[in-house]
C-alpha cells in the first residue's frame, strides 16, 4: 500500500497535474483502497479546511500584499539609489548594491520570487550595460534572490512553523545570522569574480547627492527595522506584523512616494491573492495525503527504523539534505515541506534535533532548490529578465551557489550559528 500511495502521487505529477490536486487526488484514491467508507469522504472537505484555518497562516497574504504594493508603486528604485550613492563607485560596487538591496527587500517581503523580480528587473540590465560580465550578474541574482526565504520574515518559515508547531518568532530570529553569512559571502565572491573585469565605474556621489538619495530611501529602509522591532520587542505577533507591513507599504506607496493609485492597488491585490491561493491549496491537498500516510503508519515505521540504526543526528541531517536536494529538482518549496514534514519531524524529535535548528537547515536547503533544474524557479525568473538560456544562468550561478553550500554545511555542524539569537 505504501508503494501504491507514493506511485500514485508521482504518476499524477508526471502527467502535469498541479501539485495541490495531485496530493488531494492521490489521498482520495488511497482512502478508497484503504477504507472505502462514504463517511470518510465527507470528512475530507473539513480536513482540508482545518489545515488552512490558522491564524498564523493569515500572515502569508499580508506579506505577499506588502511586497506587491512596493513593486507596483515603483519604490524599489529609491532603495537601490540610496545604497548605490554610498558604494556604487567601488570596483564591483554594484554587486554589493545588488546583495544589500536584495537583503533589505527580503526583510520586507518573505518571498524569493518577489525579491528577485523587484530588484533584478532594475539592476540586472544596468549592471550589464556598465560592463559587468552578464554570466556573473545573472548568477549572483539567481542566488541572492534566495535570501527572500532566509532573512525574516520568510513565508516558508511561516508554513514550517505551522506544520511543526514551532514559534515563528524564533524561526525568524534564527534566520538572521545564516542570512547575514550568505549575504557577506556573496559580496566577497562578487568582488572576487569582478576583480579583473573592465567595468565602467561611475563617479563618486557627492554628499548632496547622497543626502538626497538617502532621504528618498529612508521610509523603505525603516520598514524592515520597524517590523523587526515590533516582533522582537513584543509589540505585535508575526501575523500582526504582516498586516502592519501591508498597511505601511500602502501608506508610503501612496502618500510618500505617490506611485500607488487605485489601478495599481488592484493589480497588487490580485497578484497576492493568486500567490496565496496557490500556497493554501497545496497545504489543503497535503492534509489529505498526510492523513493517508498516518493511516499507513509510514511516519511511525520510518521513525522506528531510523532509531534502530543508531544513526547520529548529523548523519540523519546529511541524509535528509540529500533527499531534499533531489526533491528540490522537481517540486516547489511548500510541497516539499508538506510532503516530508510528517515523516521527518517524528524522527527529528526522537533524535533530539532542535526543531528551530532543523527549520533553518530546511530553508537553506530550499535556497539550493531554487537553483536546481529542471524546476529551479530563480533560474527561470532571471532567464525571463535577461532573455538568456537557463543553462547560461545556471553556469553563472555555480560560484555563488558554493557560498550557500558552505553556509548550509556550517549551520548543520555548528547549530550555534542558527540558535545563538534564540537562546
């Protein structure tokens, strides 16, 4: 039966059925084989509703709305100009600008794709025009876009916290140091790969230009600080912070920068509803398939098997990371989390692995999933922005991906890196 359950899911995925419907249909098929009781079928809609009926999950549409409002209002250019006025004249300075701007926007949105579209669509053409190697430019943006799911707030962290029943506030706090390490590593790698390139360096901005640029960018720079102080100062919960961020984005987009009108507000709302619906449908579908897994006692069986092998926590984490890397080639982040969580979390608890530590490891691994074909979402986004083949983007991302691998291994073997702020 276990083989039939997994096989039915993959058959549905191979024929091109969306993951949300593949999960729910595979679960219904297995319920028919296992139970075949009409009363069980009638409970499925309630099961799906209960899986998304969570106060914590309501933060997802608000964070997505905040990011879309900032994008359609066109305020990202002010953030980029503010950072560029300080360091844009350095050799390789635009690489540093791109990473810092991506990190700032990631600290607002929690979305990798939104971060990459907002920053990359502005900076990638500009960097290529100024003589930066297109391959390196595409590579660093494909990798830096992943900061959107590591630097808090992070939508995958919210979903993981809901599934694993872990404090999202602790997960957010635990993501700061690994995210900062990746950002620093990418800046160093960017300076290294550009050290011998012939680049058109802009003139150094004077203090008047800097004051103007920083004054124009101050409201968007304050936004992640305002959210962080609110959450960690105990003024509001992560869910309330999401709502506050959406209101803040609307206020600065309309009243401060003047780029947000009714038509653009409607466009941002529509896009955020579409993205939210996709995530919640996957969660609902996974609840049905997860129920089948529990009926088959697959999590319990695997937990007993792993414990019986006397496996060390580090060996288990390395094996899990290999599994996640393979799944990341074919499935999106939310699907991987919801498919593997019912199996991995019981084993993780049995081996004494901190759930916050594992949550950061999972998110770091999923950064690599954004770069692994054939799915590789960030590869597709950069390819669309530059009209370059995905293979070219992939080759350019390799040196920068090595930074992520190093940080992932460091976090696995040095839990203090992810837990120092939590403890």
